[in-house]
C-alpha cells in the first residue's frame, strides 16, 4: 500500500469516513400541603441527594432531571430529608420529592448565568477524539452516515474503550471492525493531553492510526490539536504524519458549532501530495440523544514538481452532506 494512500485512507477514516461513498416544559410535583411550623430545636442536616452522593448547597443553581423525564434549572431554596425546593425563573417555586429525583447537577457560575449545564464531557467532535475523556460510567452509541456504527464507554475518568464497524453494502472485504482505546489526563486548568488509536481489521489485514492530542477548554467550548501516524500490518508505520485541528463552541442550550480538519502532505516520487479533509457543521444535543449535520469537505492532489501538472486530485475541492446520530447511555453526569 503506497504510503500517501494509506495516510489519506487513515485521514478519511478519522475525518469523513463515508462522505465520499455516499422546555421541555417541566411538570412540577404537586405542591405539598402546608403544615404547622416546625417544632423548635436544631434543624436536621440535609440528606445527600441520591443522584449525586453529595450534600446540596442552598443558594446554588442546579440542573434537575426527574424520573418522569422532565428537567428544569433552579436555585435551591431548601433541602429536606424527603423534599427539595427550588426557585425557577419560569415556574416559580417548584418542590421535588426525592423519590422522583433522577439527577441533580450543580452548575458552575458561568452555567448558572446561561441557565443550562454541559451535555457530555466534550470527548469528541463529529468523529475526531479530543483530549477530554468520557467520565466513568458514561457511554454512547453513534451512527455516522448510516453505514458506520461505533460505541464507546468510560472505564475510568481517564480511560475509555470503544468499538466500531462499517456496513457498506458494496465494500465487500473492505468493510472493517476495530477498537478505539483512549487515555487522557489533565495537566493544567482547562488543558488536557491524550493519546489513543484507531485499530482496524478487515479481510486484507490490519491498519489504522495512532495519535496524540491536546485540548484547551471545557466540555462546551474547546480547541483540539493532534497528530497521528498511519500504519498497516504489512508496511508498519508510515513516516508521513496526519495533523488534525478542530474545535467546538456552544451557542445555545441545544446547539453547538463544530469543525474538524485533517491535513497530510508528503513528498514522494516526482511530486508533492496534499490532502485536506474535514467536517464542518452543527450539533443538536439533549441529555440523551443528539445529532450532527454538516458538510464533509475534501481537497487532495498530486503535483509534479518538475512540470507543475496535477496528476490527480480535486483542485477545486469537493463537499458532501454529512450526518450522525448519537444516543448516550449510563451515567450522564
């Protein structure tokens, strides 16, 4: 397998694997009936919420999810052994029985100002991994372009493992299965480093890419820079690196803008080969289900350095519609 072709293949697998183939309005629990004033004496310490394992902080803002599926954001006014009371912007005072509580997430000051918390931990863009990891117990199933299916799970806060496979009807023996391990760790505030691999196998043998990356930012707004080296079972590692630059920014409660771009450039033969691949678009996300829509773009050519002629490639670039759907499972906070 020529080196540049293998690198282009790996970049396509990471960037646009199939492109070329073609509020909710919460229903608060009924208000509790007023009772007489409590008997004098010291108040009991508030019981920890079963959804977090941590004592609640009166006066702080929380994102609340009920067993019924209803969600809201409110300031905690009181915390009792059986009931929590919140002040919300749209619903007024809402009282929640602990037995109906599914998730209670403390919001940061920035999140409280926005009125919502993060969705997920920012562990990937459309397809490319960031240096942020799934939290322990978090997982998701993702379908890209109908024909590529993947699943990932956070074993610890710093290590995740996943599997993926392609189901392209006309690809035959080129269909593949594989593993996607990743390890990451914080090195400073809002800075994480990570490493992992895309380890693939089909009837023709093993191939894939190993990578290292760094991410600056949090779950909602982040920037990632990475480098990877493709390999095959017959030729080993190739000397040409594949670079990735990508980022995400959340613009509303449900919408984030994303881009990931891959670059590979290599001198071989009598010319210079250049490949640029990427996906740009937006993602809509709820606590459990999300989806992305965008364009997968491709620019690739091989120019003869002696004549300046292009032997093959897309001089003007090519773009294709891209879509993905993600379903999260397990712990979501």
